[in-house]
C-alpha cells in the first residue's frame, strides 16, 4: 500500500459519475450568512438597496431609475434577468410604502415584464415580495419586489438535487441588454 493518492491520467482523485458546475461567485452569498435582524446588510451594516443608487448604474447593476423607485439586477439571481424593483426610501414593508412608491413599483414591474419578454423571450414570470426575514426576505429591512423571468425549458434538477442554479448569461451582459432595451 502506498501513501500516494490515486490518479487517473495524472489527475488526483477517483473519477465518479458526477459533472461539476463551478460557481465560485455564490460564495459571496453563502458567506454573507443572511441571518439576524440585519439580514442582507453589507458587512458594515449598511443597506445594499440604499447604497446602490449612490453608485453608477453599471456598477450597481441598475437598469432604470424612476422618481420614487428603481430597477436593478439581483446580484444572486434565480434566473438570468432576475430583477428587483425597490423604492429609494428605506422602508421594510409594503403597507409602509407611500401611494407614490406603490404606484411606481407597480408601474416599473409592468415595464420590467415587457422589457424582459421583448429582450429575453421569456415565457412567464414569478413576481413577488418576501415580507420579513421569517418569510424569506434576504434584505428584510428594505422593500423590494422580485421579477423573475421563466422559460418553458428552465426547470431542471440542479436546484432540487444539487442546490445549484445554472445561469447562462453573465450579470454584466444581462445588465447591458436590459439597460439598453428599457424604454426612455
């Protein structure tokens, strides 16, 4: 018996039947822990949805800025093109939003659907809000609506079996496409 690891064609380890999908960008999400009263906050405790509008559109992945709300790509998307519609004001719950914020979030959500349908040819959408950490909100302290494009062929075994989501388009490429497609 030897202390040397087994190799196959010079590679260390024993081959198995599994394919690997390497997604190192997910470590940012995993290591952020997303728990507690400041779930989803930056390491310094700041709110990512309050900080995003202070940056350039491209840096913050902001697709469109309105008067009371804005649209940005989700940094940890369920699907390519996963958008978030957020009021600028730091407010946690839907019933705490002003009428103007509610109206603009709704209007931007409709526009997001039209842009995604036109740009990415999606077949449907998941739209919704998780209100509070207990309901699954990653950033519970700042209201945001998810607009997730769906395609007939986007469901597969990865999320269920492997806890992994395959995304075919890079965030920067998705941002450019949706930003350019948004009506003036």
